[in-house]
């Protein structure tokens, strides 16, 4: 029998606020000494009062709006009780029945170019726990992460393959970065995934029993864990067995999932409204204000770039790097040649941009491309002087003054005649129908003018002289 995977993802992204969710400790905890970004509130001392950080709510809503979610007027925080040494309060402050946002969608593009909408059930806010490190001498706990703000984005079980799941996760990361809701940097522990997987016979409507595998912290482990879990369940079902509904963990080194515990139900967490945090009331004005702050999203940019005539590949490469996309748009405003500007940025300039001494402004790049396209300088001259442009940022109009294309066509014509005189064989080839032979003549004229002639004019002059 053929089985179809049904997948739903729960994604946690750390919200990029200055301070933590309920206290004034810095939220910038990457590489910090353990337990240096802590206070009685985020260490869960009894009797401490949490104060909800407005920036967290705003950024969370911004992320939700980018996913097309509805923002109810009223939402609240709830206590989700469980015991673990990295959770000194004994509960997580999360959202249960009234999350800050519901019902959105995210559009993924598959490798064959087709698109698919994945439903978003909700995006809610919650605080993170601390971090345990198990060593030979015992277990260490670092509370720097404790109380840092998370948004949890829960998808509908709309995903049907590893490829779709991977595209979803990558697109989500892009969107959260674009709107500035989260840096979603996995190396810094800012984004992690829980995968819910079940199989059903192809054609069957009813979902099968699912497992949940928690805390995958790279795209690679997300993909590997999904592959593993799909295969594991397939083997169970094919052997006539039944999948056990449970929570599993991922062993990165062995690349397998292992059973951790039976699945908790909501009742196991004893959810109840957090009495220390007032409800969150989001006015319609605030929603409008935040909508106004939404930048152009990756998909909108993609459509715009394709409209400008860029290839799918170039558009995608630009969009993957927000700063590069930004510079591209500014440069195009000056140059007026989108495709050529993208070409220069992606093929010649991108490697130089990566260096710390790069200082060319988009305006400079735009001016340079315009000069090339309008035949004021040649592409070769621009290439030869690209270091100067990229690492000194001169005004291209002044800088390229001595390198302008030879305007004196009389002079150019003389050089062309010389080259024709010295290359009777090539001339004969061209006249005999070898169209390509002219390239060699153009090259020689370009060489004789040290690249300052416009190859297009050279081509025209040569053709005129040869017919
Ligand atoms: P919980 O909060 O207990 O983990 P939810 O009902 O909120 O459970 O679902 C969590 C995730 O599991 C969602 O992303 C949802 O799409 C997914 N999911 C639910 N049922 C299934 C299923 N049968 N197979 C695969 N994924 C599922
Ligand atoms: Mg879950
Ligand atoms: Zn604190």
C-alpha cells in the first residue's frame, strides 16, 4: 500500500526585542557568560511580578500580520505548568485558548515552480526556559535564555512532503527576518522546530496517528528527522503494527528519533490564565499602525523583480539577502537598467561586497551601470576599475572621465581600417560568410584603443567598412 505523509510544524522563533519578555534583562544572550543576563523575575523567584514587554507584543503581531493572520482585540497569557530544572517558575507563561493571532497562511514555492498555501493555525507568544548542559561532573544550568520572548507559529497539517516542510521553514525564516520580528538565526538558537508526522493510506481522508519530535535546530536536522520518522512509521504500518502517539527526541549524531514520553494532553499542563499579567488588548488603530510598518514581503519582491525582467534565479538570490535586495532597488532607481544592475551586483560585485572594506553606495553602482549601458564607458573598463569603485566609492562620473569611450568616430574609423589592413585572412573569412570572424577584429580594435572604444560602435564601423 502507498502511504502519504501528513505533517504539521510548530516553529519557535526568538522575538528580537531589546529586553526579555517580562523583565529588563538584555535579550542579547548569544555567547554571554552563563547566568549574567538574569534577575529575580526571569529566574522565577517567588513573589516577583512579570511586566509584559510591549515591544514583544508589537513584533509578535508584526510577524503574525506578515503571515496574513487575524489579530483578535483581546488575548491573554496562560500558565502552562510543568516541572523541569531549566524552568524555575514551575510553569511557562504562554497562550492557550486566546492567542494573539489566528488563521493565516504561508505560500511556499516548490522546486517545480508550483506554489502551495500552508495554513497557519496561530502565532502565539510565550517565554523560553533556561538551558541545561550535561557534563561528566553533573548538569549545569544557564538561565540567560530563561524569560526570553518566543513566538510559536503552529501550522495546519497541510504539509505533505519533506520538500514542502523544508520550503515552509525556510520561507518562514525569511519572512520573520524581513519584518524584523526575529533574526531567526539557528546558529544562535533563535529558531527551532517541532515536527508532527503521521501517515495515511493514499486516498484516505482520515489522518493517522501522529508523533511529535521536538527541538530540531537546523534545516538539515528538520529534513533528516522528517525522513527518518516517515520511514519509521511506514515500516511499522507495513508490518501490520500501529504507530504510538508520543513525543520523540532527535539524536543529531545518530540521525534517529527516539521515544521520550507519552504525548501530553492540554489537561496535563493545568492551563489557567496567568493572574500576574493583564490581558492584551490590541486596538484596531494599533493593528493598522503595524500593518503600515510591514515592509514589502519576499513574495511581493519576487513578483516585482520578475516584472522588471530578472530571471527567477537572480530574483531569488537578491531576495535571500535583504541588504543586497535593498541596494539593488536603490541602484536601479539611478541606473534605470534592472537586469544589468542585477547582473553586475550578482556576478561581479557580490564577492567584493563580502569584504569588510567594501564601501560602494548603491548610488555609485547605479551610476556606473548607467554609464556602461549608455555607452559612456565600456564594461571592460568598469571591470578593470571595480576595486577602485567598490573600495573607495568615488563619484563614477568624475572617476571614469579619463576612461570614457572614444567619441571621435573619425579616429576610431582609422584604427578599424588599420586592423582590416593587417588581417586579410580574417576579413576574407568574414566576407566568405563566417559571421563570427568579426569578433576577432572587434577584439583587436578594442585592444588598440585600450578598451576605451564602445564595442558596439566598433562592430558597426567594421561592418560598414567591410560591405
Ligand atoms: P499539541 O499542541 O498537543 O502539540 P495541536 O493540536 O496544537 O497539538 O497540533 C500541533 C501540530 O500538530 C500542528 O502543527 C498540527 O498541524 C499538527 N497535527 C495535528 N494532527 C496531526 C496529524 N494527524 N498528523 C500530522 N500532524 C498533525
Ligand atoms: Mg505540540
Ligand atoms: Zn530578568
